[in-house]
C-alpha cells in the first residue's frame, strides 16, 4: 500500500521518507540507503521509516499493537557456516510466518558442514546495529544477503529493522529483492507448524 506521497504505508504507523530522517537509521543503514539511492531513483521515494516504541520492536508485539500483517514482517537473522577454516556469513530475510531453514537450506547455500546463528554480541558489533533492529540494508560487504522469494510476489511488502530498535523500515518486496547484493532464494523460509 502507498500513501498520497507515493511512500509505502502499513498499519497505523506514521511513515516518512527514510533518507529525510537519518536520525531514525543506524549510520551504516543511512549510508547504504544513500549509496543505493544514487544508483536507483526509486529508493528516495519508496523507502519509508517510522519511529516506534523500542519496547514494541519484537515482531509479534509490533504487529499486534500497530495492526501489521505478519507476512509483511521481514525478519533478518544472521547465520555463520564453516567448511574447514573458512567461515561464511549470511543474513537471511524471511517472513514472520516462516523461519529460516538454517540446518538444511541455509547450510547448503553456504556450502558449510555446519551452520548456526551468529552470536548476538558479534552480530551487533560487526553490523553496527542494535539487537532487534538488524536489517539487510547496510550489512558488511563480505556477507551474503539471502531473501526469501515470498518477498518477490506481486504486492508483497517488507517491514524490517532500521538498525535501531526505535524505528522500522518499509519498502515493497520488489524493491528489497532489487537491492544490490541480494540473492532471492526459493523456500528460504519454512512455514511455522
């Protein structure tokens, strides 16, 4: 959905152009959006940000409080896999109605013998983002960004972290899938039982 300005809107949050509100973005996220906007004219007008109560940053709480559809919530988890001495790290973006298939799908994509979630302190230190606000925008360049193909469906929205617990980003799933470095992956997320 989009508002009168063309910015996407969702639920009852007050959305504004993300690049006009860098104070609501982690520095790495703001820089990445600026760089992306320099190469894609859609970014400045189609990536929105909204301030939230940090106590509502948890997906289920945020969705309940603000009337947001769970299928639009783009949960970003960071996974590390190893093969010998080589570590491979990926951010996996799945809908809140699914979970990242770390032990099978992600492990194979990383060509790793074993894969597990990156420890929280390491994920926040390496991204410069707050726990609960990690987003696929502005991650370290060496990390892969895997996005579930559900976000490529017509009309899909992607509500995600801003790098900070006190705000959220919103864009179309199509735009998320077009972000530089993104790999769109079928069946990255597994339906919750």
